C-alpha cells in the first residue's frame, strides 16, 4: 500500500501541476485597430455674438437673441452641429400670501424643455419676445454637438441674464 502511494501521489501531483501550468494567460485587452485617443477641442457656445457661462444683456438685445440659432464653435472657428440642448427660462412673478392679507412677494418660476433643433421653436420665441423682462434669465445647458466625423461631445453652458 505504501508503495502504491509513493507512485500514485507523485503521478497525481505532476498531472495536476501540468494542467495548472499549461493554462495560457489571458491576453491584455487590446485596443481595436485604428483606435486613437481623442481629445475634444475647447468649445464655445454662442447666441448671436454673446458667449460665455454668464452674460448680462439689455432687454432689447435679449429679445433679439432669442430669435437667433444656438451656435457652437472651437478655437479654430470650426462650426459644430447642435444635436440637442435644454433651455430654461427663469421668469419673475409674484405670489400672494395665503393669510388673505393681500400681500404679494416676488418669486421665480421656471419653464424648461429639451430641443433637437435651433433656433428655439416659434412658440418659445413668441412667448419670450412678449414676456421677457429685466431680472429674468435664459439658460442653455446639456448642449450636445456633433463634429464632422460624427463624434458627439458636450459644449459649455450659456446663461443670459436680462438687465
């Protein structure tokens, strides 16, 4: 019995060791052929001549700006196609106190929607040109653009405050 164990134990050991060492290592995840790391360019969101995260304009200019298309360019003045964006209109209003005293206090309401085309739809343009007042603001955010190669990227937000 001891003789069989002396022969059987090394045979089992070598058999299992050969199986363990015969496993091929998993290959490292290779990048697909033609894959290049892409660094998106520095983009600028514009409405008319206005760009930047926060711009203050007079009421008359704001009324004209809402009629214009949202435009995104890079440092080299290449124009990108706007595929979608969200627009928020922060509108001034008043609320009356609930205690029947008739006192009013200023408040803001927001109207927001997601768009796939630029400029804004006619209903938004009509509403904004008729109701826009000082102290209100327009905010364009989640702006997604496409370059000539079809790559999608986010453009910076654009906030227009009416003074």
